[in-house]
């Protein structure tokens, strides 16, 4: 074949035009021939082309009314979806699994669950919800029911519907427990434990985390074990940033993610390390690690994770005096989480942005942002963020001489401080409050600290 002929065949428009010139029966025969030839020649590279070959098979049967994909076409669709998923081509993988769901009724629940998971990772939460709901409706086998219910629970959590999420995780766990599916049960319990921690029930969360890790620790599913281990370590680090074991456990989880090629979870763990550095007052190191996390998460196509890193980086930028960059990062984090339907993260970013605005004397804007943050915290059941941002607001109001408003805000967080006495959040809030009172007129300007206060 000459170079000119090769170009003419490979150029998509010319190739399609040439194919359309063929009679329908000849065209179908050519598609079948192309599928046979590609499958024979590609060898180890077949995965990258499996979806295209399946497309040729679909065209080859186009003249047969009511024809359905055969086993060969279905197997190629599945292989193409698996290849795209393994190479972090989330949109292509989602489309591939939806094609499998249409081609193979028996595989439909599993394929829809996979498509929903990929849609969620890409930030298309409403689309993921529809796919998981359909998977729940058509699932028959216990393992498919549990996976679909747990996937839908994850969507509920992402969208701030914490009661529905908890009910879903508990239902899925019951199904897996009844059917002796240890690995799946461990993963679901890990998700439930994370939700319990996020909704302020840390004592129960630790027990559920421990059960999940016990189920997974010596099992063959290293990826799932590392995910639960990483979430457990992150929760411990958030609860107590001086927990030495938390950093060690995160390191262990990160090593397993890298060993098993789980780029998505590697990026999320790196983002947690970056957030911890920022909280410890090391903004330059935090930004360097955040850049690495962003690179990995963008490669993995995980828009929610990218939004979290961008939003968290804003505080580090502000600490370095890069005010304009910080404000852009805050706004971007809010806008992206809003577009993704990630209400929990949106509320956190709004509260952090309110602190930034208040520190720069933009009190009116800050009040509006605090109010919107508190509304979201209440909606999604995030009592920790609600208390932290209300305490932050109280101290900033005191510094600006608005004593009555400051006292009212500080009174709102007393129940949280009593329940979390000695935790990092409580200690930080009380330290910040005392400093604000001191600057506003002496250590007793707002009365003594609560009884039993740390520090």
C-alpha cells in the first residue's frame, strides 16, 4: 500500500466516506473482516482497541433485524471497559460499562454499578445516582444488591444526605455479613466508619474501623485494605494531629496504593498529607505536596479530589501572603464543589472563605458566607465544621470589637467544646478565643474560659 493510500484509508472522514460507498451487505462483510483482522493482529494491544472491534461486530450484524450482541461482542465490550478503567479513562470506561449493561442482561447490575462508581469519581454525581438506583432495581444476587446499595449510599454521602447514606451502608453490610463476604463487608464497614466520624460519632467510628480492618488485614484484597486503613488514619489525624500512629498508618496506606497502582487513592492520601502540613503552619511544604496530589488526581480524572486540594490550598496561599491567588482558589473550590453537588465540601470551603474575608475586614461578605456555610453544615449533618466555623467567627468578631455578637457566637459552641474537650479542634478554638479576648481588652474581656478548658 502506498503512503497516499494509507493516508486515505486512515483519515477518518475519507475512510467513513469510502465505507458508505459500499452496498449494505458488502459493508457488513467488511466490518466483520475488520473485526477478525484486528483481533488476530493486535495481540497484547487488544485491550486498547476492544471497544472499536466490538463496534465493527455491531455494524456487521446491523442488517439483521432485532439482532443482539453475541458472546464475542459482549466480551470485547467488557475488555474495553476494563482497559479504560485500568488506564483512568473514566468517561470511556463509564460508557463501556453502560454498553456492557445493554449487551448482557446477566451482567447488567454489576456493569451499572461500575458505571455509577466511575461517574461519581468523575464528579457526575446525579448521573451516578441514576445508575446506582437502576442497579439496585435490577439486582438479584446478594453480592450485586449489596454493591449497588453501598454505591448509592456513597452518592447520598457525597450529596450530604447522611441519614440515607448511613441506612444504605448498614443495609449493604447486613447483606454481606449474612452471605459471608468478608472483603466486601470490610470495605462497606470502612465507609460506614468514615460517615460516623464525619457526623461526630468518633467513639462508634473507631469500633467500626477496627472491625473493618480486622476483616481485611490478612485477606487478599490489598487495595481495599489500604483504602480503609488510609481513611482510618486520616480520621485519627483529624481528631488529633499529634497522633504519631496516624502518620505511620497513612505512610503504610500510601505504600500499598503505590504498590497496587491505585493512583486515585495515592492522590487522595497525598492531599491529606498536604492538608496536615498546612494545619501545622508549614504552608510552603503543603503547597509543594498539594501540587503533587493535583497532578496524580488529574491523571486519575477525579474531579472531587481536585476540588478538595484546590480549596485546601487556599489557606496555605493566604498564609504566605498570596492573597489574590488564595481568593481565586477559595472561589474555585466553592464553584467546583457546587457544580459537583458535593455539599459537605462546599460548606467547609464556604466557612474557610468566610474566615479569609473576615481577616481582611470584609465583614459583610464574611457574614453572608458564614451564614451559607452554617446552613449547609446543618443540612448535611456536619457538627464539627459547624462548631469550628462558629468558633472562628466568634474570635474574629471579638477582635473587631463586636463583643455582643462574639459572645453569642461563642455561646453556640459550648456544647461542642464540652463534648470534645482536649481534641485538636476544641484546643485550637479555645486558644484562638483567648487570644482574641486578650487583644480586645485583656484575658477576662469575655469572661473566664469554660470549666475544664485545656491549655
